[in-house]
C-alpha cells in the first residue's frame, strides 16, 4: 500500500523546494556579481584562453632610453606588446616636423627587445574606428600610455575614448630625459662650434635649454649661458631591468663592437644587427664620456655614458655591454671576454678603424680577427644634430604649439575641478 502523505509532509516538501529555489537564485546572483566585478584581465584570460595583448603608440622621434623604458613597462602589463608608430603626416599636423622620418623610427622601435609587433601609420589620436580595429583585428586588451598628458591641438585628451571604454592603463614617465632636453643639449654643441650661429639659434636655445649651466674644468660655464644638462641618475636596478641577464654559452662565438653610440639612431641599430649575425653573442663596448670628448669636442657626447648604455642594452641584437669600455682593444681584453671577432662599421665620425697597424684596433688586426662592416645607413650623430639646426624655425613653432595645447588642457582640467 502506498504511504499516506500528510499535510505536514506536504509542508516539509514545500519548504525544502523553496530553500532549493532560493539557494539557486543566490548562487546565480553571486555568479553574475563575480562576472561583472572580477578584474577584466582575469575574465578575458578565461574567455580568450590566450595571451594578454597590450598596445602603446607614439611618435618615437629621436628615440632615447626613456622611450625604451616606457615600452618595457607597457610590456610588463601584458604578454605581448603591439606598438603603433605615428606617421610623419600625423606628427606634422599635430606637433610639427619630426627629426626622424618614419622608416628610421620603424627600425628603432622594431629593434627594442620588448616589442612583439609594430603597426605603421598609427593615428596621433585614438579614434573610435581605430580603437575598434585594435580590439577586433589586433585582439588588443588594453591601451597603454604614460602619466604625462598627450594633448591634441584642440586641447583635448588623445586617449579620452580608451579611458571611457575602461581599456586604458597608465605607466610612469621616465624622469630625467625628454626629447626637448636632448634638443637643448644638441644646440649647446652647435653654439660652442660657431659664434656666428649664436644669433640664429638663440631663440630656439631659450626654448629648449634652461636650468643648470654645464661647467668646464675651470668652473666657468662653457658657453656663457645656462643650459640644460643630463639629470639622469643611474641605478643598478634600472640597468638590471634593461639587461638580458644571460652570459654566453660555453662554445659561443663572441663578437665585439665598440663606439660612442651617442644619440642612438637607426644607423647604430643596423650595424648592431649585422654584427650580431657573425656570432652567437654580441658584446658592445660603450666608450667613456672623456674618450668621446677627446675625439669630438667639449660638448660631446650629447648623451652621457649610462644613458647611452641603456639605449644600447634595450636593442634586441645586443647581449651585453661594457659600460666605459677602453678606447684601445687590448690582448688582455680579448682574452678576458673570449672575443672571437672584433667588428667596426665604416660609417663613423672618426676613422680609427683604417689605422689597423697602429690604431686602437692594432691587436685584433694583428691577430686576424678584425672585420670592417658596410653600414647600410649613412647616419651619424652629427646627421641628427644637423637636422635639428637646419629646421630650427620649424622646431621652435612645434614647441610653441605644444605649449599652447598643454596650457589649454590644464586650464580645462582646472575649470572642471573647480566645478
């Protein structure tokens, strides 16, 4: 006989079902809450089941170690870094003529060890269409920029859309260096060479140079005017951040190349790329400031020893650097570092490599391990300086335009804050 179900049993069953339903609703709501409140990065990893891709763009004009450090920081926020390089036309429209043309900037950015992919002709401002393209075609998760403002000519923020979309991340700007500062150092070098040029470049010098005077050995300011000098403070941590941290293998063929590597440019990158192809490990010697000054003048190098070292270390073709390498390649040095080949490019501001018998490369020359390389690009540090000087009026207008845009931006920010 089937058991009788009492009214009390029905009540117990109803209560049990109600508890199950309430529990199910609670679990569902909790799941939805986790879905909407958990970090986007964690959720996207599960959805994509792939690498986190971050995007950073820029002009990368007169590229220096500050740019490289920004790319290093951006790469640390994801698994792959895609870099957009702003076209020459966009730079001219928004800032003024670039010092370095797009093809050279492409070489520079592509050679940075933290860069996985490059997009050419990126827009200066992140438009809605381009942002959609980044998300849909390039699978970008986050757009990265430094904590310094990027202002359009109309005074608005170039990254406003990315911020509104919640897909923006910020990194710290590298203190102690800027393209403006470097231009000031270059102009100081030019002023020292020619008194007749002082009148032509004085207004631009005032635009770019200010602060501390660079003093000569007798304590007198070299040019008679105050000018900006390097404020970079090298630390062991920063050098470690840029270093590969790996030595050569037991049977590695070690190639050595040395030089000033001042105002690190596309010509340097290309010669390092070729040098690396002759071995398994590329060791680069960076000459001291004193060595460079003795050959090229009081206000050379433009970039100081540790600044130059970081720029070289950031290059993907370089395995290790000697910070403050001797001007002469000795037998002891070759033995200590187990150097198999010493190379030197033929495009240089001095032709010491031609003095194989009695120059700084006499020892590797006598050992039969000295090789000269054809440089694919005819660019030197002086090339970059000449570009600045020949277009000084254009660069002065560029700075004025930048100053006006930033002024409008901060005025708008103050007004909003006041409300």
